[in-house]
C-alpha cells in the first residue's frame, strides 16, 4: 500500500513492480482519490515476469489528482512495489524525486522518526490508508524535540472508512 501519492500537474507518478523470483507474478492495482475509487482495467491482472521490473504510469490513468492512495494486491506470486514521484515544481510544488517502498502488510501502529526542521518552510503530512472493509478510528500522536522549548501537539483522531484514506 502507498497511502500518499499524486498526479497533479508537473508530477510524474510511477509504480515499479519488481519480481525477484523465477516464476511470474500477477497483481491488481487499485486507487483511492479525493473523488472516489478507481480500478483501471489496464491495471488488473498485470503480469510481472520472474527476475524483471514492470513500470506502470499511474498518471496516465489517474490524471490530475491531488491525492492518490494506491493498493497493489498479488493474485499470484510475490513482488516488491515502489512508488516514484517526480515533480518539476509546477504550482509551487517542491522540485525533486520521492521513492517509497510499499507497506507489505497492514499494521496497527507505525512510527516515523523524522520530520521537517523547526522554523523551516517545509511541512509534514501524514497519510493513513485503511485497506480493510471496516471503518477505523486512528489516533495520531506527534512528539516534538525538546517539548519545553517547542511545545507539544495534542493527539488527534482520524475516522477512515473501509477502503479509503485520510491525510
């Protein structure tokens, strides 16, 4: 799963599927966007030959979406999935490349040990995807370095319907 992606103007959104094993694998790829679910036919039953990488252009089928949560489900075999986002700086988006490995399993707790430096113009966004069918209540806790100097942030809750995401 990749809870945070985009296909906004100026961004190339790719999904690299690597099959390190000798036999072929087959996967289905689905998307959740700010305007609903997408299950493109071209991304169903995608065959990834053994020992090879197959790259899918997400932006070609899920166009101009500010937020995209992606789920890759193996029909057969096993793969390693990576999301690649390349931004050219259009509409004040940061210029650069982001490469993220997919989360291989669902988990009830995640820890991210880093964020932007205090006092910078950068920001952090937490994207949470609920790949299950049941609704989920998720508590987000943010701990700042040196709370006596930087203060603290009250935990908050996100309500995420089954199969959806929240940021």
